[in-house]
């Protein structure tokens, strides 16, 4: 699957939203105060009288002011989970809190930096991440103008950036700072505002990549939880069952919702007795399912009604026992096959029980 398309679109939208409007106080500019010539009346009419006290000299000013080339300042975006900025921060800096699943926060930030550099196909000139900083080679933060049938491949400008990662003593928070080291362009001279924009944009690229990588990590964590949360075993009566570490009441709610994703229809839920009455219909394969890559899941059971018993076993875990419409417990081999298929669905969709 190609992830670069949604990543590129998402980052383009975020960059577009990151600027804020700039308003100048031109209300009292002299060109806004203009006195016109007195009204000219026909010769046969009397000229209206004018009080000399309020008479103003006639003046005119150029209507076109000097172009100031105002551009909105760039803002550091906090789109990644656990990211934030300090109020009145004067540098292009963002802070990350240590989210669940991240063992080494600075290493995860550096991974995002490396991924951004790989996207630009640029190597690091200095890799001193052990000392807390790296220096990039030449790359362009401002993309050429793209069109539907054409593309302007002229590079607007190129720059070198130093990324610095600093971790606080408690190791639960780390910051990323970008500093423009060098700049070159044939048409766009560097000024303070452009420097600030480029540094903020360099940080924003890493923040967006950090967010993308952490979302992937969350999916992997959910997949692992799904694999571990449903295993083969036995209930207290010795029947083949599926075992999960979740509490009974939680399983009743979550497992019922999960079954609806694999072509079950929930008929009734009896929470007091821990019974889920459901009906299964084998899905029909469709050509469109193959095209969209979301083929229907085929379970190793026949269409029909089933009753699922959810109970707490002696060791404190929860058992899920399947019975057919006649009340007979499903064969152990069928239960093992069913458990394997359901685990694959949990893994593929990143779900948990």
C-alpha cells in the first residue's frame, strides 16, 4: 500500500492552514484623506455658500501604495498526539510527550527526522544525534508549482537545516528545534520572515511524520493486543472455548460489536446470564470486493443461529463458548479453526476484544 499519497495530501493541507492573517493599521494613511474640487454648478445657478472656517485645501495622492509583499508567518503545528508548543516561543520548536508504546522518545523523533530526509532523498551532512543534533544536506522545503498537465520543476530555493533534540530530565518530554544554517536561491532573497517560515516548515514536516509513524505504531499495538486477547482453551465445564483476559461484562459488549463485522446479526444479549444470541450468514464473494481489496471473511461454520456463552473461569479470565441452534457445543476442531480466523481478522483490522 502506498502511504505517501495521503501523507502528502494531509501535510499540504496542514501547511496551508498553518499561516495566520496579517493586518496592517493603514486606516489613517494620508491617501485615505482626500479633498475634491468644489462642486461645479451651471453658470445660471447660484454657487452654494461655503464657511471658510471648514474649508480644506485640495490635495491628491497616488492611489497605488508601495508594495510591501506581506506574507503570513508560519506557525509550528501540533498535529501529532502529545505534541505542544510553549506560549510566545521565539524559535521553531515543538515538544513531544512520551506516548504509550514509545520506549525511547528521542529515538522516535530521530526516526521521524530520518523518514523526512528519506522523502526528500537527502543525506545528513553531520549525524551527531548522540550529542543531540544533526545537520542536513541541501534540500527544498518550498515545492515547485504543480499543475494537472504540467509541472514547474524549477527549484524555488534550497536550504540546510540543523535539527536539535533535547530531552528533559524526567525523560517523559523531549523537544525538536530547527535552525536554518544555509540558504541559496536565484530569485527569492532571504529575509527574517522567510527564515522563520522555513524553520517552522522544517519542524512541521517532522511533526506530520511523527504523527504518521505513531499512528502506525498504534495499529501494531492493537494488532498485538488482538492476537493476545483471544486464545484457545476450555471453560469451567471442559468445553472447548476461546479465552480472553478481559472482564466478562467488557467481553459481552465488545465481542458482540466485533461479530457484526464478520456477518453476524445480534438477535439478543442476556447480560445476566452472559448469553449472546446471534445469526450468521455466509457472505457471497463479489468482484468489487476483490477490486477494493476488502474480501469478505469466510468463517468455518454454517449459516444459522448460534448462542455464545460468556463466563468467568476459575483463573479470572473469560471464556467464550459457542453452541449451535440445537444447543450443542461446537466441535473442538471447528472451535480451533474459528478462533484462528477471528484472530486474523483482529490482526488485520487492529481490533481488540
